[in-house]
């Protein structure tokens, strides 16, 4: 936590909002509505949080104009069009920044590597031949950059990350702890009952503003490169196999697996726990809900789903029994047969009536 | 492996059981029924293991009173109420303990950090500003504790673990290799087609006796903290997103993903490969079977399931065809229509009979 | 990348193929059909790549005899029976090899450990008591080998890997970055509402030519060992629980979870994102398609599947409604009832005709 405090007027200026109330009110921190104290600032992200806001102890509320009208009991406000965005901006004000610069004495850096003067290289970092680390980039403890890896400026590589495969990262890239970038793709030629390893000669290209979580794997390509375009954001424990290409600003939630040579378009949202089979194409602006299983190309924007949600266990067991029978039930014919028999019945009935 | 041996009488005492047979019989190790040699001790966990016990070469058997009656051919026993619990206890007797204490010369520890005298800090460990490491805690090689991280007493942090986000761990916490605690949660505000990163200001609170496996991710909270209560146990490759709260003694098996702000109650068991969507509540004493997908709150204790088990591939393909038709089949009406037509038929039949 | 170039004749000799065209044609690198330049060599893996080959700029094509006939516009070829295998072979020619040998000054190696003279031990590696590292094995930066771990010859252990639990690795084993081998299995005895930890006394045995990807977990056994037989290949983010046994040459794709005590046979292929419940047996030569969920033994070779592929979201929602009704629909009786009623109808019809 940043220890300095801010006045209401200052914060309003930082988020380009208008303040109402005591302009010199001291704000020590951002907080949730539930946990806020008097000198904390909160945001109200829509009417569904009004009840929580009413009982909150916070001193200041970031709201829209219309939400302000509904919070008559409160005194200090900052009015903006998008409170969530203002909150996102403020988190950076109150975030503790890493101020260290220079190279720790225990880091081992190959003489051919080029490290910007204002970068920080933490303890026990190992940096190989011909590596480049750009201005203002932070590399935390125990990171390994293998030969020919390049990291651009304003980057953040957290502890115990391994970057190999001659990966090239552009600017403002963030990689969290224990992630593996550039490992060998899973490529084997089966021959005479054995797997013959295919050495992977491609690399990994990571665009500007890409964010990769902890314990992820982004493999290097077999011949061409694995590519994450600008603005891609990836949660934890995600697998990106060799030769995958992911378009700008696509977001991938935790525990997804994207198999080899998949191409995902721009602005997609891939729900957590989803898997995409190899060599498929997914169009721009596709949303997959959680635990989706993609086995065919998706050529149109839209929302797609798979998987069955939760059942009470005994209901589930009976459902599974029925599912196993389903293959042999001619579903589409059932209704047709019923309609046909209904017609026969009615014809019989009218025949009988005629003969009365 | 601990190299000393124990006498039958000693072991019986350690597990609070009664011994039968040769009280000075030497026991060198615990073993499975299948692999045991003469001076090994085994446990018999119910009648279904009797056949295996009969042919086992083990010298001593941990059994219940009734199991003992069924193993007439054996000589040495320890009788207890709960053989599995006795076995759990004995594993600690035969486990090799880490006896090292003190700080290795290559560890880099900030002068403001407080390290207990009888802790062990392995090679190349990096410990930041204001960190605390409690009595008798073992920190293995290449671990990174970022500024303000605290680890209680009797803890075990295995190699290459990264703990950031000012996480606070209580006593007897065990974290296995390559796990990430306190990484930044996956929080972004979408605005004008881009993702605006929300710096995460919350932390991670980990209770007493919590166990976290290898290559897991426990993210720090956005504003409030991510909380694992006392006695929570977590297997490998598990994702716990920001602001999740997990109640006492809940167990989570491998490869699960718990999305942001989920609250899971006490004494739950979450089967492997399950995923829980964001902002949901799960009651106490809920069991989810493997690969469950939770998309709604669970307000009652019980066992829940989802996912379909395995089909032979061609059966599965035909089933999937039917499933895709299912949305347009009015299942609940089918039976009603059949019943209705049956009634019509019977009415026609009786009409015909009357007119004979 | 290896910087030297090869002549067409040389390459043909290396892959045991026959060359056609200019025998001294210089080849600088392997490439994909799409990205190849004039002095690159490509492979054509079947007729479906002919159109791409036609427009490729590559100087040389590895093809079968019949594919060569179909590429009349090209000049230089290498003809082999299996172009994919020839490609696999060539990747090793163009791969950059690690040439370093010896022990870096910052590595910390217990005096009782035995390290082969021509092994390479990278910076900040920590190697415990009684460890063994065989001839020509490469251990990259920041790796931790706990006491009694053994690695055979010609191995490759990439950065930030942790090997504990007295694991024994045979020859030519490759382990990629941030993987955990030998961590404690997830074993707890429940008693009086708490989980009592079972210290894990077994180990991990890894056969010759095994390949394990990045951020995987292979836990040590409880009493007996976890065993990966010769030639097993494993992708990234895979969980192998305690006491699992995996037969020769079985391949496991990314994000799979194999629960405790499972036995998988030889030559199996486990699709990505699959999970196998504990204590099950899977026969030899079983293929599971992606995201399979195995809850019963598989005793016969074959291909098995589970999970439902993707639906457009509104179609999916309607399908899920039907699925929840399915348990109460007597599917197998529906057709029988329809047949029965059809017979009744026809009987009525003929009765009516007779009475005309």
C-alpha cells in the first residue's frame, strides 16, 4: 500500500470526475463497500450495490449522476460516467510500486546481454546470451531468461518465471510467478510404436500490453511462431500450445487449454476451464462460457456453450442412464409418429360417427 | 526414509493400539500389502483387502478386532479402531524429517525481515522487506517471499514457491513446489475495446494447518482479501481466484478452478477437475463429484454432479446427434400425448364392442 | 538456430531419402510451407497440403514418391516413405544445442552428490545429499534436486524444475520448466472432522526416454512408487497423482488429471483436459478424445469419448432444460408404446373394414 493520502478534490481530478462535498476530505485508501472505514473511498457499480452502499462506512463514493440521487444520506461523492473505470484508475494510485533499479549482485548476466540502466534485475536472476531487457522493466528474483530472449520496456516479470525458446516480448508485458514461456511444444512423430521427438524451432512472439497469469505455459512454435497479439490477457494455469495465434484484446480465463495451431480472433472471451482442439479457427468477437469444449471451427461471432451444469447426484445418475439410451431413440420421428397416429385415430373416430 | 527400527510394542504404543504376537518383533518400515517384506508393517483397510493381506509377506498387520479374527494365518497384529488413521500416524514416524536449521549463505534476506532462529532458509531463497518467518519453519531452495509476506511457525514452503501480494500464512501451513501465492488477481475494466488493468490491493490470508499442493495459484484479492480458513487442503494445479473464501476443512482435488469472489463453506469436498463460476455461494458440507461445473448457488448440503462419463466413441457420436435434437423435442408432452391417445383408442375399442 | 547450411545431397543422406534436383543446393533452415524462403526446406504431409506447397517459396520439398508426381512445378525434392518422420529427424539437425559443460560457480551441490564430468549444472541450481547426475545431462538454472534424487544420462532438466521425493529418473529424460516431480501426494485420513496428513513415503520412478512438459505435477507414492514407464510423453499442466502407473509409450495431452492409484496401459493416448478418477484401470491401446471423464475401468482397447461439444448459447440453454427433464422420460418405453398403439390402431381399422 502506498502510504500517502489524497484530498477529495485531487482524486476527482485524477479520475476526471466532479466532486461533491468536502473538497479537502482526506482519503487514505480504496476499499470495498463492506470493509471501508471513514477515510476510504469506494465505488458503486450499479443500482444492485445501493443497499450495500447505504450501510457502508466509507467517506467517499464514486458514482454516476443517477446513483448519486439515490444515495441522499451520503455526503462526499465523485461523479463520473463509468465508476468501474474510475476505480480501475485509482487502484494504480494506491498500488505499491516497485522502486528498485539496477542489477542485484547475485544476478548472473551473460556479458553479451543488454540490460537498460533503469531496469531492475532481482536476486539470482539468470540471463543468457544476447538477451535484451528494456527500460524500466522489473525482473523479480529467480527468473531465468534463456539465450536470445528479449523483453521490451515497462515490463514486469515476476519471480520464478522461465522464458526460453528465444521468445520476444514487446512493451508493458506482465508475466506472473512460475509461468513458463517458450518451452518446447508437444510435437512427436509416431513411428514403429515409439514417439520421435520433433525439436521445436519456432519461437514465441508476445505483443504490447499482454498480461499472462501465474503457472501458465506458452509453448514455442514447431517451425513458425506462437503469437499473442497486443492486449491479450490470460489468467492463471492456462496452456497455449505451439503455433497458436491469439488476436488482439482476447481474454482467456483460468485453466483453459488451447491446443496446437489454433487461431483465435480478436476481442474473444474464453471462459474458464474451456478447451479448444487442435488446428481450429475461432472468429473475432466469440464468447465461450465456462468449461466449453470446442471441436469445430467457429466462423461467426456470438456466444457459445457446452457442458451440463450441476445436478443433485441421484437426479444426475438417472439422467446419465437416459443419456446412454438416447442414441437408440429416434427423437425427431417420435413427434412425427405421434402426429400420424393422431390423424389415424381421428379418421377412425369420424368413420365411426358416420356409421352411427 | 528414517533408518531406525521400532519394536512391535513401541509401534502399538505410538498408535494407541493393542499388540498381539512377538512384542520385540523388529519393524523397519511401513509398506503396502503387495510390496511388504518380513520386517514391514501394513494396514488392512477393510474386508476387501483381506485376500491381499492373506498373501502378503508383511510381518505385522494393523487391523480392527474383527479383521484380526479373519486373518488366522498371521502372527503379529496391532489392533485399533481405525487402521487408516493409525497408518496416517505411522507415516510420520517413518518419514524423513528435514533437520537443517539456520540460513544458508546464499539466501538473500532483507535486513528488516524477522527470521526465527530455528527456522531453515535454503539456498538462493530471497526474502523481502518486513517479512516474518516463524519458529521451526522450513523454506526450501529458490523460494521467493516478496515484501511484507509472513509465514507462521512449523510451516513448510517447498522449492521454487513464490509468495507475493503481502500474503499472511498462519501456523503449520504446507505449500508444495512451484506454487504461486498472492499473485495479482485477473481484474480488468473493459473500456473502448481495451482491457484496463485493475491493480490488486487485497492480500491472501491462509489459516492454520492449510495444505496447498504443487503448481497451484492463490491470487490476492482486489480490495478485500482472498481467504483460506483453517484446515483447508488443496491438491495440485488448483486455481483460487481473487476474493475467494474457503471454509474450514474443505478439501479441493487437483485441477479445479474456483473463479473470483466465490464463497465455499466448511467441510466441502470438491472433486478433481471441477470449476465454479464467479460470485457463487456453496453451502457447508457440499460434495461435488469430479469434473463438476457449478453455475448456480448451492444452498443445501448434499452431493452434486455434472458431466457425462465415458462412451465408446461411435455410441458417443450418435448420442451427441440426439442431444443436438433434444431442444426441439417436447419431452414432457410426449408421455402425456401417448396417454391421451391411449385413452382415445380404448374409447374407440369399447364403442366398437358395444356395436357388435 | 544452428547457423551452418547443408547441401541437398547431405540432407537426403541424413533422412535416408533420395534427392531430385540440384545436389549442391544450399539449405539454411527448415520452415513451414507458408513462411519458407528460397533456401529453406519444407515437408509435405499428404495431399491436403498440395495447394499450399504449390504456392510455397521453399527451395526443397520432402515428399513421398506419389506427392512428387503432383508437384510438377517444383525442382528440388527429397523423396522418403514418411515425410513427417524425415521432418522430425531434420529438426534435430537445425536445433541449437546446449554446448555448456561443467558446474556453474553459483550452483550449490552437496559434497556427497555425484555429478558426471560432462554434465552441465546451471547457475543457482541446488543439489542435495546423495544425488546423482549422469553423463551429458543438462540441468538449467534454478533447478532444485532434493536429497537422494537421481537423474540418468543424456537428460535435460529445464529451469525452475523441482525434483523431490527421492525420485529416480533414467536416461534421456526431458523435464520442462517449472515442473514439480516427487511432491507429496494428496493423502489425508479424515477423523473427527479434520484431515490428518499422511506423510508420503513412496517415490517416483521415471523410465528411459520419458518427456514431461512444463508446470506438470508428478507426485510421489504413499507407500509404493508412482511409475512412468519408458517412452511415456506428457504435455504441459498435467497432474499425475500418487501411485499412478503409466505404461510404455502412452501419451498424455495438456491439462489432464490422473487421480491416485490409476493404472494406464501401454500405447494409450489421453486427449487434453481429460480426467481419470482414482483407482481405475485403463487397458493398453486406449484412446480418449479431449475432455473425457473416466469413472469406470476400461478393459478393452478402443476409442472412448465424453463431454458434449459446443452449442450456440440459446440452443444450449434449451437443451439443458430438456436434459433436466430426461430422467423422468421413459425413453426406451416410448417406442414400445408407440409400436403397441400402432398395432391397436391397425387392428381397429381392419375390424371396421370387415364390418363395412
